[in-house]
C-alpha cells in the first residue's frame, strides 16, 4: 500500500472515531455500527481481501493498473469520510434540536 493511502486511512479512521467519542459524550449515544457495517463485517472483508491479494495483487480499472490495497484503501477513505459527514450532520441536528427546546 502506498504510504499516502495508508496515512489517509489512518486519518479517516481517527476522524470517525473522534466523532463517535464526541457523540457519546454529548448525546449519550455510542454507535459501533454504521449502515449495517461494523467490526465483524470489516474483519470478514479484510480476510477476503488478504486471500485475494495472494493470487492477484494488482487490479485493472479503466485501463490503469493499481495495487489492490491502494484501491481498497481509497474506497475505505471515501466510505469513512462519507459516514463521518453524515453522522456529524445528524448529531449536529440532534444537538441543535435539544438546544432550541430549552
């Protein structure tokens, strides 16, 4: 995996984790699963990806050749940033509604 993709994954994961911790503190709601995708599904996906990369480490997309883990990492980054954005907006709306009721 390219170091920039690995760093992006780490940053996206930490961003999502921090949002989860803040939601737990402010709203009192801890969510480990988002959109029916949780730690167990992630582990299963990683097992499949690791087995697949043994036989085919490169993938071809639109005539270009990429490392499988780079593509998976880019998809992971996009997914985590999307989930972060949606949950942050939802939690912000919840907090706004709670604040305006007072």
